[in-house]
C-alpha cells in the first residue's frame, strides 16, 4: 500500500520501503527556473547582434522572424529544464531493502550511496521555521559515535519518517540474554529482580512497576538500553514466576501484555515501537529482556497526574528537575540533530 506525505511518497511494500521526494521540490525548482528563464530572456534580448546575424541569413528571417525564433528557443530550453527537474525528482529515492539503506540520485550520471542498517544507531530529524509551518524537514542517519552516515532533505513529517526508518534498524545492542546476565550494569543495561512482586512483603507492589518504567523512559531519553527482568542486581536468577501468578493470564504471554499495558499507561502508546520484550529461560526460571531504542523526542513518565523526566547517569536512573530537563532536552534532542 502506498502512502504519500507532503514531501515524500513511500510504499509499505515488503521487503522494500521506497521514499521519494514529493512534487513540492518540483514546484520549488520551477520557481527558480522562471527566474532563470526571465534572466535568460532579457540577456538574449540585449544581444542585438544575434538578431542581425539571424536576419542576414538568406530567406531565414522571411520564413521565421527573429522574435519567433527567439521565443521558440527559450521555450525549448525551458521544456528541457522542466524535464530535467522532473526526472531529477523522479530518479532520487531512498530505499530500505536487504538490510541496507540506499540513496540514489542523478539523471545523466547516477550517484549511489549504500549504508548497512547495522551501522545505524539513530535517525534524527531537523526542521527550520518554514519546515515547522509546512511540516517538512531533513532526516539524518548516524552511527553509534554520532557520525553522519546519510542525510535526506525535504522529508514530510520527518518525525514520523525517522520513526519508520528506525523500525528497519536492528537493535545495535547485544540481544543475547545469557550474555547480558553476566554483564555488569552500565548506562545501557539494568536488572530488576521482579517487575511487580515485592520479595520482601510477598505481595504486589506497583512502585516496582514504576521503577522499571523509569528505566525504560531514561533509556528512551538517552541512547537506548536493555532491562533484564527476573535477574537480581548481583546477577542471580530470581525469575518471574511470582509476577506471572499475579496476572489474570498466568503465562509469559500474559506478562508481556501486562508489561506493554503498563508502558502505554505510564509513558504512552505512541512509544510502543521503541520497545521490544523477549522472554528467555535461565536456570529453569522464566525471565525477560526488554530492549529499548532511543526516542526521537523527549519522553515523560506520567503517574498520578504528574509528569517526570528521567535520564541515565552511569548505571542508575535519575529524575531531572524542570530547569535541568529543559537544558538536557535542548542539548540532546535539538542541538545534536543540527550537527
């Protein structure tokens, strides 16, 4: 199924996503063309000796007057430029296929740039004032150290398009749970022995759910990360049996559904594409690894009508007061996208 935005048309075909600049780029180039055509016309008109040469040709001026020949020439030049503008738009595409992001452009001489999706760590977007008013901007694919891999301008709804592209990008983190169990906690890895079962009081404690969601929100506001559920701080395997038994659906599927419901309630359903949960069994106990991708916008955790902003600080999660949050957001979500 094809869907068209203001500036790009893309197709939800499988296995390929094709993104093409929209006709608004053609309109922009047509306006520039008219200015060029006017300048060319006045320039040609100022060269009176061209008229003298034309009129000196035998029988030519009698058949085709110079003014008409001049108009025909300018018309043909403009048509050629219009065709070039159209084919330049039509042949410039960004495509996602076979684990690669490819940018193709050029009419006479074709230029191709291909980047492996495995190299992409984030896709950011940028908009100027006109772009915000007209809902367009540029999107940039970067690697894990922030190096720009590919940039595409005049993207319609760049936030949505960046999210679409990120869905194709495999998680850059190690997703093998058994290797993560033995890894020390750091900025992109945290463990939780349980999700909602309090091991001390032997009862459900929803504060534990909030603690896990704080970590998820902090990962989204940073560079992504992974949350191990059912694994203690010391790497001991606690398992999620008690959590599962507290649910209406007492299964791992029921636990995954409950986790995503809590995510939607506390952070929002619109961030669902940034989170995946994968169950695994270790030492005969059910556990899960939650992989969280970096978000394209600030993510807040809402609880009891209050919104909070969390970030990762080393191997811990920290709440920022509003003044600090504004500074962090300006740096992480705005300045970085303009580099």
